[in-house]
C-alpha cells in the first residue's frame, strides 16, 4: 500500500478512533424503548408573557385540571415572535413565583427597633402604607419652584418599579405615581 504522509495520519486516526469506540461496549442490536407519559398531558395550557423584564418573552403555563389550579410546568412559547421558545434563566424559573413554599403570602411588619417580623392583616398593611405615603408627600410637596413656576411635585418619594410587573401594570403604576407628583420614577428592568 502506497500512502503519503497525510493519508497515513488519516488512516491512523480513523483506526485509533475505531479501537477506542469498540472498547466502550457499544451494542448495535435494536433496543426496546418505553415512553413515559408527559406530566402535561392532561394539564390546561395557557399562554402568558414573562414578568421579569421589558423584553416580553412568551411562555406557556401548564396548570393542573384537578381543581387545585397548581402550576405543573412553564416553558418558552415556540410560537411567540420575540423569544421563539427560549427563556433566560430568570424566565425559566417563573414557576417559583407561584409554587414556592418559602414565598410570603401574608404581609409582614417589623416595628421600629424590633428584632422580629410579625404577620399583619392586608387591611392594616395597606392603611399604614397609605398613611405614610400621604404624610411624606404632604411634608415635601412643592406647588411652585424657586422661579415661581407651578410644578406640583414632590422629591421626597422615589419609586423603583418591580420586575414582576407587565407593561400594563407598569403603565397604571407610573400613572398613579405621576398623579401623586413624583419626579423620580424608574423601573428595575432598565437598571
């Protein structure tokens, strides 16, 4: 056999690869496979938008039809024009927003100088928040600036919006903040 140097290296490499693979125990006989039933087979499928950033990736949420409405699975929507089925690491973990035993479901309050949190009612918490926002706004409200121009604003309160809000919720939220006279309004997705 007459081989040049390049052909010799190619034949030697193919032979070495063949020997390496043959010692791994590959068996070319047909194998019986057993498919498992998908956990989403009897689930209700709903499309939604990822709640984390302003990109607006589409997701498919599978919920149980047993009446408890528990989230079984969340995956990227392959038919969505933005993400085509892909989700980032935050988007892939959306299920933890609803199915998480460590998630707080009731408001917690820690009194000034206290070292522990206590559970309070929603009515109490919302009332306290409203009182404090009103007091802070009233204490720092400016009707006119130093030039005498009408500004109707407060610089005593700032807002950094939540990354778990969709675009519509952000619009309503910023409309509320602007009606209070806030100047410093930002959203976490831009930071």
